[in-house]
C-alpha cells in the first residue's frame, strides 16, 4: 500500500489525473464539511466567528509558504536535482546541494512560522479588532480571539508539510501529496462531527489542528522513500537558499495582497447582517471547487515540466505545453462558469440546504454563487499563466498584477457594498434579477461583484503581458480556441436554462431529491449539447 502511494508519475497527464483525483476527494470532503457546518450552525454568529478567526493563521501560511513553494522552492530544487539525484534509485544524495537546500528551507520556514505564530498569539486581541470591526459584542470578540490563538498551531504544521510537498512534487510523487488535503479536510470533519458537540465552536478549531497534523504525517513515509534525511541545519548562507528567498519575495507580496483582500472582505462583511461572513465563505468555497480541481490541478501538474522546458531553453516545447494546458482548462472552465450562473440555487440547496441553513441563507448564498460564477473561467486560467511566469523565474510580473487586482477588488468592495446599502436603483436591479425581493442582507452581494470584476481584469492583463513577453503567435492560437469554446458554452447555457422548467413540472420541487434531479438533468442536457457542439466545431 505504501509503495503504491509513493509511486512516481512520469507525465503531465498522469500527474494531472492523480492530482485531480486527490483534488476531487479533497473538494468532496470540503463540501461535506460545509454541509455539516450549515447543518449545525446555519449562516449565523458561530461561523462568522470561526471564519474571522481563521483569517490570521491562513494569512501566515499563505504569504510565507505558498509563495515560497510554488514560486521559488520547486524551480530551484528541481534544477539542483539534475546533478544530485541517484537516477538508478531515484533518491536524493545526502549532503548534496539539493539535500542541503531542502533541509535548510524546511527548518527555516517551520521555525520562522513558529516564531511569527507566537508573536501573533500575543497580539491576537488587537488583530481581531482590525479583522472584525463589526463584532461589537464582547463575547463574540473574546471567542474570536481564543479561536485565533488555538488555530495558530495550524500554519506551523502546514509550513513543514507544504515544503515536503514541494520536494515530493520535484520527484513526481503526486499520489501521496494529493491525499494530504484530503486528510486535512477529514480532520476538520472529525472536529465538526465529534468535537463540536463537546466543545462547541472550539471543536472546529481542534479539527483544523488535527487536519494539519494528518496533512503532515501522511507524507513522512514518502519523504523517507526518496532518501531525505533531516538535519539541524538552516543553511542561510547557501547561494541556493538566498535564491529561493529572492524569488519568493515578489510572490509573497502578491499573496500578501491577496490575503489582505480577504481580510478586508471579512472586515466589511462583519459590519453587515449576521451571517454575512458565513454566506460569503460558503459561496466562495463552492465556486472555488472548479478553480482548484481544474485550474490549480492542471497548473500544478504542468509546473515541473514547464520549469524543466524553460531551464533547458526549449522555448517552443515550453509554449506548446502552456498552450495545451491553457486550452484544456478553458474547455472545462468556461462551461462551468455558465452552469454555476444558471444552476446556482440547485447547487446551494443540494449542498447546504439542511439543518439550520434556512431558505433566506440559501437565496443569498445562491445569489453570491451566481455572481462568482461570472469569473470562474478567469479564475481557473490564472494559475497556469502564473505558473508559466514562475517557470521562467519571473515572479515579479504576476505578483504586481495580483497586487493591482487586489487593490481594485478592495476599492470595488467598499464601493458596491456602499451602493447596495443605499437601496437605490442598482440595489433594486440586483434584487430583481437575482429573485431576492423581500430578502434582507443583500448588501453582501457587493463583495462577490467586486471579486468577479477584479478577477476577470487580472486574467486579461496576465494573458496580455504573457503573450507580449513570450510569443504573440500564441495569442492567435488561443483566440481561435476561445471563440469556439465560447460558442459551445453559449449553446450549453441556453439548453440548461430551458431544460429547468419542464423538469420542474414533472419533479417534486419541495424535496431535496427533486431539486437535485432538476439540476442534474438540466446540467447533463447542457453538457451533452456542449460536447456535441464542440465536436462539430472541432475544438
């Protein structure tokens, strides 16, 4: 069993399938997790507190680790492996440059994140008041502070685990690393089901810690399998360590902007109706499923290959790989955008419609999901463009573009929430179009509106600069595919929309099964027409 989990994946397709299956399992568990949350708490105070408390630990992990691994560590580590791997055994040489870099980065980031977590533990009361200024109740503030402090253990564990993931990816060990997020969500589910009845909302925090521990522990056998031996080294002075920091800083700033974006969104939502933070997070979690399963999965699988092609100066092969992955993501992402917009109510009701999650929660979350759906295609394409820049060791360009998009999103968030709060013409238009007449709390929709606009603009700028920087002919090839896929997606949307009404007349729409069958039936009809149209257009 262990040998199977540690098995090497030798192609982008196989790697993509492996990561995709792991991603599907993780996302399915994520949806199960959210359904349990919805059942136990609804879109209420408890989840507002939980999601607000989660922002600080997530902030640390994202800016220090995600940026380091994706943008800097893997390209440098992979480059060193060319000379330092025992090819006949596929193991890393002890005391080789690659080994020294892996040990040093693992120790530096784990220890560093631990120190930062300790500092933030002390200043948690101040930080919580910044993140959730709308929490005026003293008990809400105190609970948020305590939950934040408990969950600060999470980034320490995930820091070590994610560096290990980067090393295993460089050895094309995708099976075991794909299971790590599955174990993380499993830990949170255990917390929600078994810990929450005993500890209340603290059970969710304990579940997060358990999930992070499982995320780390499951990768240890694979790390041993590739011959990695831990040493108490930091290796600050190694040129490769310095190179990793040099490459990661722009990406870290870009991710910092992204995390600040979510902190500002949380702060704004905390000033709106109770449950607004939960509604935004529920909708965002659902819309992020295709972004993760399609965009991030394929981009992650392609990243080592893109890095090697560029490092070996095989520019044409680099562009062919990029174009192929881009088209595949677009082919899947654009129709899903359409489906999310049309089937938003069915999706939300089936996934979250249980327990304390009432009809008003469903309506607002579905409306937010539909708005998010407008930009799903763009969000799925951003990772592969960003990875292509990283492969060329250009982390500054995507970082600055991301930062610009974040600033735009923050400005638009304040603007649209303010406009909706005035209940003027724009508010009436949104409420009518999204069938929210008589539903309070629609001001929260200003946040997904701003998010979608900024995501689409970020995508357009990224692809324009990429084409200008690498190859203008690539744009022509992508444009032809784009138009064909857009035409097929339009047919899918029309088919899905008009399939809903006849299905509603033959199904019992008062039951969860009826709603599920309506959504599935309309979706399948649309997808079949999409595939036929795509075949006829020779996509």
